[in-house]
C-alpha cells in the first residue's frame, strides 16, 4: 500500500486546521479551500471523511517507518 510522505501529511494537517479556523468566519474562499484540502487528506489516507482522514494521518505520522519515502512523496508500507 502506498502511503504519503510525512511532510505531505504534516502540510495537509496544518492547512486543514488553519482553513478550518478561517472558514468559520464565513469566508467562501476559505470554505472552498478547506473542502479541497479535506478531499486531498481523504484521498491521501484512503478515507471518506475529514475527521477520519485527520485521525488516520496523525496515526500514520506517529507510527514506525515514517521516514522511508520515494522521490514522488509516497512510501511503501510493507
């Protein structure tokens, strides 16, 4: 199974959390970007909703073997 590089996951989590705060202010642009980042998180983690994607990303970041990655930003999970 392919797994996203830890740096990619970290960036997506940071973007999601930042946009979540901004979207709460009613900004349509922030809401659209939040939806885009949530979708990317879901695709990256193989999940279907943002909360599950966040939990999965955090679990992957805390797990063993998070340092092995290829040049395309994905690591093979053996």
